[in-house]
C-alpha cells in the first residue's frame, strides 16, 4: 500500500489538530516495552514520543506505520460503532450514509478527535469510502485540519546537544518511576496501561479491518475465560487448540421451517468454544441481526462477504473427521469483545 503525498500529509495534519494533550494521553496508555513485539518502525517512534513529549516532531517526521498505529488505537471504538450503524452498507457506504452514521455516533458521545481519527484511519488504510472521508474532512469546519508547521531537523549527529535542565529532570523522574514499577509484582501484560492507583487490566477491542497486523494487534493481551456449565466443562475440552477458531460447517436449525421440513441444517460459520470426543460446542454466526445476536467484529478480517452476527445460544454439533473447514482464529481482543 502506497499512499499519495497528499494523503500522507493529511494524516500528519490530523495529529496537529488532535493537540499534545490528546496525543500524549493515548501514547501513555500503550505498553511499548521491548517484549510487546512491535516492529521497530512503530515501536521506536512511539517510545520516543513517550520520552520526549514532542508531538509536533512526531506528527511531522514519524514513519507512516507509527502514525497509522496511533490512529488505529484512537479510532477503533468509533470505527466499530460506525460499522454497526451502517449495517449492510458498511462495505461501501455512500457519502450521505457515512455522514449520517457519524452523526449518530456523535450523538452517542464521540468527540471531534475520535471522528477525525476514524476518517484519517480509513484514508490511511485506503478503505473504499476513503474519498468520502477526504471530502468530509474538507467540508466540515469542526474537522478542518491545520497546516503542518515547519520543523528544523538536526543536521548532524556530531552537533552538540542542547542542555535543558527541565527536560533532564523529567527524564530522571520517568526513569525513577520505571525502576520503581519493575520492583512491583508483575501483572499480566495488557493492551493498555490504565491510569489508576492500582493495576487494572483492560482489553482494547480490535479494529475490524482487513489491514495487515498493526499496533493494536501487536500488543499482548490475555484471553478472557469463558464461563461454562458443569456439564459442558465435563464433556468438552475448553483448552483445545481448536477453541477460538471460526469454522465453516453444517449447523442445525433451532426450529424446523414448515415450508421445508426436510431441511434441518445449513452450512454456515461458527465459533468453536469446546471440543469433545465426537462433538463440538459452538456459537453460530448469522447474516441477520436479532435481539439474541450481536455484531461479529471479526467478520471483515476473516474474509466473510457481509456484516455478520454471532448468536448467544450454544449448540452441539457432530465432530466427524473432515466435517468442517477452518476459516481463521480470533485474536484475544476479538474473543474478549464477544465474551
């Protein structure tokens, strides 16, 4: 994926609009330690931003993947909600449909920064609706982007570094805080670091796009334990490697269709919850929404051809050899978003 210079500049201008407080608040919640498995092109600029607090330099000089990673974290909740509001129009909405969906999400509390992050993320990842996103950013006064400031880059590594006592004091304070943190009993590595007196783990929802592995997917997160009935726990292996996979298999109907009484099942997608000797415990994935079905956020990433919904009901199906095809495994944050 190669963005035009205009689109790349637009993405950089977004970070000027967000302002230092909003940008630093997001980056300070990220776990950017060396064990987080981030690529250097993403991890190094974000760690530099955490340390130096220079949001203008980040906006104007950071590599595009680092900017895209930050946009993904800032936009993912708004994106999920806009996709849900668009429903069947999510794949290729008109400009009016997209504008109306954003208005709905704003009425629910999304602020201008989150909307701008959503539009910029769609542009950065070349969504089919990205031309509409460019138009909306240009037309709406509250989303208008400021111009990039001119930034003077260091000319040589041999230049003498400027000494700033205030910056030195800030760095020393951060190092002291990091050393103190290492002495605390380790807690599970999570997607974000909540600002609270006691460590709290919280999983960030995944961004439901077909983009390559990115910042949100790179951070380590624990899979939430699913609560099974005693009978289910006794009958099914809930730690089997197949648990968490979406499969394509024959799923029985919950009710018999009186117009086709001879048809009792249909091939569809399903999420595996447990594996028995001859059976699978699953939740079905459907194309129609009902009060007992909720948006299946991973539908786009797994290659499903339409917006899909996962049912609350658990079903037991036969596990004959070759009776299903693996489609893909949910990430931990996709699993946690369901349970």
